[in-house]
C-alpha cells in the first residue's frame, strides 16, 4: 500500500497565529505518508528555506513548485516523496489579474509502478478555478492520448491529482469535471482545522479501484499546526 497526503501548511503559521515549523514536521512524521503535496510553502517571510528544512526533517526528497518568486525567497507548492523521481514539470495555471497559480507534475517510480502525481493549489474565484481545471484536464487528456488508449495508460501508469482546490461548492463545475475524469472520491472536511466544515483539500486517483480510503489526519497537533487539516489517502496497486 502507498500513503498519499495533501496539506496546506499556511506558511508554517498555525491556527493559533504562531509560526512553529516544528509542528509541521511533527505532523509529517505522524502521517507516515510516502508522497505529500504541500501548499503555501513560504521561504521568504520566514527567513529560512522551509522546504529544504522539511525535506531534511522528514527524510523525503523535495520538489519545489514556487508560484511567487521574490528577491527575499519564494512561495507556492511543493512535493515530498520517498520514491525515486523520474521527471518533473511545472504547469502555469495563472489567470490574468489574479494571484499566480501552478501545479507540479512529477512521475515517480513507486513500489506499485509508475505514478504521475499532480500537486496544485487553485484560485479563489469560481471563474479562475474553472479555467485552471480545464487546463489541468486538458494536460491529462494529452498525456493519455500520448500513452495510447485510456486502458493502456492505466495499465502502465497511475494518475493522482491532489491539493487545495479552494472549491467551496459541492456542485461547482470544477468538481463535477474532475469527478467525471477520475470518478468520484471521498472528500472529508478539512477546513478550518479546529472545526472543519469545508472539503477544500482533495485527492483523486485513477484507476479509481486503487483508492482504498481517504480521511483527514486529526491529531491534536494537526488541529493547530495549520489552518487546514491534512487529507490522507491509502492506495493499493491493482494486480496486473
């Protein structure tokens, strides 16, 4: 089995308003995840390289996906993984006039075969998210077409999409489009961390039968380390 997780770490600032990166590292250790998508990874305001620090403390390889690059540092997405990285690519999902957004696309050599992981953090406006999901699905469709038929692609490669989708409406078009492409997946409430009401953080897996379970990680420290709870999924490779 492989454990996946997605977590918006809010720049290391917890629900109590304090910047305590040790709490982020502690929760990563608690989850025992093999692949973790992180959002709002901040290295400028904090004065040190948060991603490098988390990579060293978790023992995982780090892939950076900054969306805001400034002279004092950067900010954006990241991926941590215990598996060898075959390739990485950054997708620009920015919409004019809005905060820059993007996605990390990484191909990993996992214990269950090749896995393509897309880690993202979508925008705050509905029209923005619709444009970003159309871009993501267009990219995924091109990948399947390049690999051959959907059945042949599924036999060679697992697809995972995870991150903070910022989609507040259960009936929003972005979610409907993603459910159609990946098939429906559980969506536990993850925000706000102390009293979660909204399922903003999501994990989809294709082929869908690989997805065993999805749940929030609700430890005492996870409830205060960020304003989002981590979402953890367990997948089991299909027998070929």
